[in-house]
């Protein structure tokens, strides 16, 4: 692995943490550990910053295991997170059993269930922040899904505060491109696995991903400019 | 020509005029007549509405003739605008002579000169609105040029009011797609000509146009949703 990619990702996470004031000193942060490369890179990055005395926070990773999680996952995750010095909690959630009669399993519902459990655990155990592994490409995909399908200008925010609870969702990889995460994960030998359940249907998200690539021609600068434009809204020059 | 396209464009102009309160009763409107299909369709549409008693406004078209305007343009425009019952004023502006030494002619500079003369004429002659022929595809192209290159969320607004003068720029074709304009112009036998000067360089705009087509797959609904999303900005779900 080139040291430059580790350095680049580290710097972009520092910038996101600062720009959106994500973690106050001493906060208790729960990291959603899906088993994929994004959350692995996130967990490893935050753990490293803490070990180096650059992040003052209590860190715990939570893995929600469901009906579709491969049996091999537990051991692998345990080894990875132990190497990073991060406590890992595993919670079993039987998503199929939760389906109402007549309803088909789908990605949206499954991820909603897992998100709900993550938030519930954070609240019950006094965490003040839940860190998710969404990256810049995820943010742009959601932006264009919302613009193209819902006619709304919105996306995943870097920080989302709950109104009724002392809890927020933070996305420290907000400024990191997926290609950077892939390169770093490969360099680190992170053996991430994506969801392979039989109900997997990311086709709409994949279509939008292709469209964003066509819009930007895959240019990093173009992607960063799209994201940055959301912070420079000139209302006088909009309908 | 199918009557449906004339009906569709008419309705979209009515909707834009109402939505953004473009023309107050009795206003004096100066229509920029470039010689292209967009301003021709605009002028004809407004003239028709006025003739049918559906638009209470004084209408005049202004054509800025420059060094590159083909000699045949004057006669053609005169015939078209007379047929629509619209007074047409022609102003000669020698854009080449205005170039500072060492500067090369380009589209941006030329159109800025013509715009300046249009605004100046409107002010000197007591017009309260200048109507331009920009359409929905122009609006989206400018949006993405600004997002991708300037990292700013902005585009041509439907109405732009001058702070120091009782004058506004309006774009009644804001909700009309270019394909609709092309179909209507062909159906009406409008012989519009686009700029063919040797300095013509719309390459950047053309590239962005192709990217917008790739993003929307040419879908009218997707384009309309993109535009509509600019009116539904959910600040809580933005960085």
C-alpha cells in the first residue's frame, strides 16, 4: 500500500470531524460495524486516531448479526477489531421473523431494522454518537436519487441530531471517495464482505451510481465540487 | 404539427408566468430576439396570448445585429414578427470593434455585449421587463456547469430583479423542454438560425448537455424533478 492513500483518508476524516464538529472531547461513540469495507475503514481510522492521542472519545463497535450473516463473519470481525484495539459487541436480530405476513424481504427493510437496533442500543447504553460508514459516493447517490425521484434537494447529512434524545448520527467518511476506501482496505488486507443474501437488490442504487459516474466522468474534482456546491447555495439564482 | 405540442407549450408558459409572477398587468415587455428558435417560439407564444386577450402587456421584440449576423436574417425576422403582430426593433452593435487589443472574440463575450445592449435599450425606453428565451434544458445545463465547475448551487433564475432599476429579466420558457421548442418551431415552420460565426465555441456547454442527458437518460420526468428539487431544499438533510 502507498502511504499516500492512508495519509489522504486520515486527512479527509480529520477535515470532516472538524468541519461538522462531529465528536466533542470525551464523547461515547458507537460505530456501526456492518462487516463491509466502509465501516471497517471507518473503525480502523478512528481507533488509530485514538491510539495516537489525536481523538478524545470512547469507541465501541456494534455488529448486528442477522439471518443472512455468513457464519465466518464473527471470527473475522473479532480478529480485525481486536487488532485495532476496539471493543466489538455483536447483537443477533432475526429480521425474517420480524416480517409481517405477506411482506417480502428487501434491502431497505432489512437495513432499517439494523439501523433501528443500532440506535436503540446506543440510547440504552448511553452513547452520544453513532458513527456510520457512508462515504462521498453514497452521499452523491442519495442526492441524485432524491433529486431525480423525489424532486427534493437533500441527502445524508454529515451530522443528524435527534431532537428528543441526546444522540446524533455522524458520518466521518463524508469527504472520502469510495475508490479511496477500496484502495485503503486492499492495502490493509481488510477482508470485508458485502451482503450476499438472496434478497439483495441494489439495482436502483446501482443505476443512480452509473448516472453519477456519467455526470462527473468519474472525476474526483467534479464529485467534490458537487458536494461542495451543497454548501454554497445561491438562493437568488434559483427558481 | 400536432395541436398537443402547441397546447403543451402554451400551458407551460402560463404556468411559469403565474408561478413566478413574471408579468404584471400593463407591463412593458422587451423580448430579446436572437434569431434562434427559442426566442422565436417565445415571441410567438407571448404575441398569441396577447392577441387572444390572455396577456395584458405591451410587447416589443429587439434584435441585436452584430458583425456575424447573416444578411438574410433581417428580412426573415421582419416577416416572422410582422406575421405575429409584434413590433421588431433592430440595433446594430459592432462587437469586434469593441474588443480590447489582444483579446480574442468568444461566445461569452459576444453574448455579454448583446445582453448589455438589450438591458440598456430597455432602460432607456422605459421597459419594465426583458424576456429571454432560455428553456428548461438551458437551466439544467447552467445548474450543472455551476455545480461541477464553480462548486456553487445556482442557475438562471426565472425572474431576476435589478436592485437599482425598475427592471427585471424574465424567462417564460423556464418549464419548457428544448425538445418541445424544436417540435413546435418545426411545426410552425419557424426558420430559426443559430449563431454560425467562426468563433463559435459551445464545446463546454455541449459537454455538460451530454452529461445532463446521461444523468436523466433523457427522461422528461427526471429533468422536471431535477428542476423541481431546486424549489424543495431540505436544509436539515444537507451538509
